[in-house]
């Protein structure tokens, strides 16, 4: 029997001849649309400006992959890096597989697809292939990577990005195997960097490394043929406890891809997804009972261990730090009745009424595990103790708003898209309202696009 590495490479190579369900392509379209939106929304962030200065000083050419919010072109590898950083820097991008697949797959697909003049259908199919490779690897570890300190977006993302680029280039499995193996050695990302610019770099670097791995393999650069299953290989090295399945064969039915089973969850709040169920609960309670900060004595929150590991900032002072603070998520929900981009400004985080609520939040870790995503407890729970006595209990909360099992509506997606592009302050062409609406329409009909080069070429 062939090994895991060669089986994955064979799947990627053979996928060009496979038929995918229409629903799978629609979910891919959802991910691409949402991540393009968050890319524009994050375009004016300092981390993006620094990355543009770092990479843009080396090369600028309008004949390469576009950085649409900056009006320049870069090599596909560097464009993927910048666009990935922009898409992830606000932590507003979608979630699946305990990670952020679209913020890696979108930049890699659109950058490489631009150079290849790929069709919109090719782009969507590539997304499904990359998601599948990601899911196949992630499912083989029974323990959440976060608890060991690894960020799955950077770890699995680099390999998945290599898979989509290999697919778009039509690589045979003999070459694709080396590309996946090279990407495996480029995988990285530490939870300790959550709440800093480095987290966004995890996504951009994964997208960029996927492209680099494929381009190197196409030139003859090699990697080990057993990189994923080897005792000192990818799966064992990243696993918290080493309990990984390297023996089961890759079983993929094109008619039933992983993306149909796990889908995508679209974020409603630009903060760590580990806190979204709590935010839903707090917003509902304080809105229903019209509670203010002075009305609340204590907020007791029950979450899972991996969630607690990610929510590492208990007294944030900046917007970046606040994204990974359950205390902030609760405080913003109480003070503003909203947790949006406006609340993630440094000035809001530093407000006295926000900071005063942090000590009132008590976090309890529970040992339940969600079978759909091991990085989460089965449910979260919030109990608000009122100053004058009495408690308000949210009950068990399973799926936050926007989750694949509690999905965002078409109107909700369009609203988020328009708000994200509208936030792209001073960024051309997103400042043009007609561009925003026409880009949204084009993304919704991506399967009809003959050449992805024309994605941003809109008559406004």
C-alpha cells in the first residue's frame, strides 16, 4: 500500500478529473468572498504597511499578482504573503478545522491563479482540494495543537496552500509529493504570538510558502517521500501527545468532500473564535435585561482548555491584545452592546469603564470536547451575577451565530462584506461604493469567470 504522503499527492493530481458537488463549490465561494472582504478591511493596518514596505521595496510590477487594495503587483509568492496578512490581521476571517482555512487558501489561489489565468471554476475547485488535504491531516491527530503551542493555520495551512497551487498547475503526483513535503518543512506558527502582528504573518507566510514549495518542486527540488507519516515527520512532530494516525489510508470520495461535512463558520465578531459563544450569550443577557457595568457584580464563564489557552490576554491594553482576551470580549459586550471593529481600537480598549470590568470576569475550564471541533468544549456557559442579587444564566451554548451549523444568511454575508470594504479607509478602489457592490456580485458568480485576472477589473 502506498504511504500517506504519496496518497495525498495522488489525490491532488487526480482531482482535476473529479466532479465536485455544487454545494462544495458554493461553500468554497463563501470562503473566498468572506476572506476577500476581511483582506480589504485589514488593508490599512500597521502590520500590512510594514509587510508591504518589506516586500514591496524588492519588486513592484503591474504584470504580476495584484495586491488590490494597494494598487500594485508583486510576485505571486509575495502577493500571497501581503494579502494573507491583510485577510487575517483583524481576526475577522472564517473558521473551520480549528483554524482559518480561507485566509491561507484565498491568497495562494488568487495569486497563483492570476499568473496561470485560471478560471473561476478552477479557483473554486482548488479551494475544495486544499480544504480536503487540510482536513485529512488535521483529522489524524486526536489532540488540539493549540494546547502544545502550535497555531494550526500556519501548520496545516502551508501544506494545504501547496496542494491548491499544485492543483492549479496540474502537477503529477511525483512532483506534487515533493511540493507537499517541502511545505511540511515550512509549516510553523506559535500560539504565544496571538495578540500580535505575528499571528497574521502565520497566515500570509503559509500561503506564500505553499507557492514557494510548488515552484521549487517544479524545478526539481526534492523532499522526503514519507514526510507526513515518518516517526520523526510532520504529524508526530506537531502532535501534542503523539497520538496520530499515520496508517489509515486516505479515503476521499469526490462526491462527499470534507468541506460538506464541516463547512465554514463566518465570524460575526473580529476577535478570537474561542470567545464567540460567550459574546452571543452576554449580548443577549445585557440587551434583554438592560444591564450596565454597575449592575454586574461578576461574570462566570465556562469554556474548554484549548479555548482558554488561546485567550491568553487577561488585561489587554491594545486592540491586538484584546482580540485574545475573554475579559475584553465580555466587557465590550456590556459597555457597547457590540464587539466590532470600532471596539477593537486601542482607545476603546483603554477606556476606564472597559478596563474596570476585566476583574469581574471569572473563567472556569471544563473538560468536555466538541466532536465537530476538538479545540472547543462541547458547550460554553455564561452566568452573570447581578449587583443587587440574583443571577442570569445563558444555559449551554453550542453553536455561535454564523457557525456552519447556525449559518449566516445571504443578507448577513452581504452586510459584512460591505462593512468590511467600507472600513478600508483611504484604500483604493474600495472607497468606491460601486466597486464594492460589483466585486461582491462578481465573487458570487465566480464560477462563471473565464479568467481570474479580471476579478478586480470592474467598470466603476
